[in-house]
C-alpha cells in the first residue's frame, strides 16, 4: 500500500487528480480500448473533480475514451433529484469535461427490479473488461461506497440498508433532516471495488482519522470495510495531515520518508 500524506485538502485533491489524469494519458485510450474509471460521491472527491476539470480545460487530459462507473446511488431518488448521485456527478464533473453521456454509468436507484439492476451493473463492468482505477472516499465508520461495517469482503453490487451513522452523516445534504435521507442504496460491493486493477482512496479531515488508522494500521476486519485495502496489490491512500491524528508516529514517518525518497 502506498500512503501519500499531503498538507491539506487542496494539495490532496491536486495530487489525486494528477494521478488520475496521468493514468488516463499513460493508457492512451481509444474507442476500442477505453480507460475505465470507478468514481465516488461525497464531499471528499469534490476538490479532486474540480482539479480534474481544470486539467481538462488546460488541455492536459481528455475523457473522450473514458468509461465511468459510479459506486452507488440512493434507492428511490429520481436521477434529477437534487441529492441524487446522478445530479451530483453531472454538476461536479461530467458537465465540465468531454465525456460522452453513453460512457457514464451510475446504478439506477429507481429500477423496478433492483436485484436485476445490480446484476446488470456487474455485467456491464465485466463486459468492458473491468475497472482500471477505482477512486473512492471513506465514511467515518470505514464504509466504502455504501458497504457498511460487516459487509462481506466478497460482496458485489446489491441493495443495502444504510446505518443510522451514515444517514446522520449524509443528512447535511438533506436539510439536516435524517428522515429525508433514503434508507436503502444500490452499491457496488467491496469485491467490486477490490477487483479494480488499482484503487485510490481519499481521506481528509480529523473526523476520518479512525478510518485512516483502520485502512493502514488496523486489523483486516469486516467491521472496518476499508481495512480490506491492505490486501490490494495496487492500493493508494491519499490523505491530508488533518486525517493523520490516529496514525502511529512511526507509521506516519515511514510513509512520509517513502514518498520523499520518490521525488
Ligand atoms: C457516502 C458515500 C461514500 C463516501 C462517504 C463519505 O456514504 N456513499 O462513497 O465515501 O459518503 O463522504 P464524505 O466524503 O462526504 O465524507
């Protein structure tokens, strides 16, 4: 695992956006050989999306031959609902880059048959040859996508019930009213994320310090879904100083020294 510690949210976002753009450019995607990118929502990736838009506007990267797969969507929210993850993605990223609408994939939380939608989503990912780079955030309780604590490490896309912790955390987008936050979501599984060739997780802020500790130092346990990252061969955690409060000093120094030796 690579742990990249940046000064603050802005430098974390710039670092992550540059890595994504470089991976796309190195891959040199074509219509027959698209780059496949997994994407999250939440406040953490907003800065990275801003930087990606800037890199696109200055001509550094094109998304013309990039396919995207979003991690999750609330069950029951229409795609044009202001808090749907569809709306979030178009407002924060897709409307500002040259991606083709037909290359964007987001689970349909309004599908009549949600189980069928979940299976279809996995099939489409498989059909394009899997995900090259999955970008993710993490919940304060260690959840990835909407895989709450104790989700199986073997899970694939499915319907899940959100915990009170997650609904409370996300109620800030729903007028701070927990009752307005949907109770269920359609989410890729832990295994779906971990099957990507490379996984990059963004962790920012003191409220994520426990999650960063669990990701890097904690035991591998389904109680902290993020801890499964330790088993991935190409995992990168990009975090800011504020999130490092629960890391051992020796762990912090070790990863800092590793990155310094690279440049
Ligand atoms: C939601 C999303 C996750 C995200 C998490 C943390 O639950 N489903 O993908 O990682 O929120 O969000 P934030 O970055 O706003 O803290």
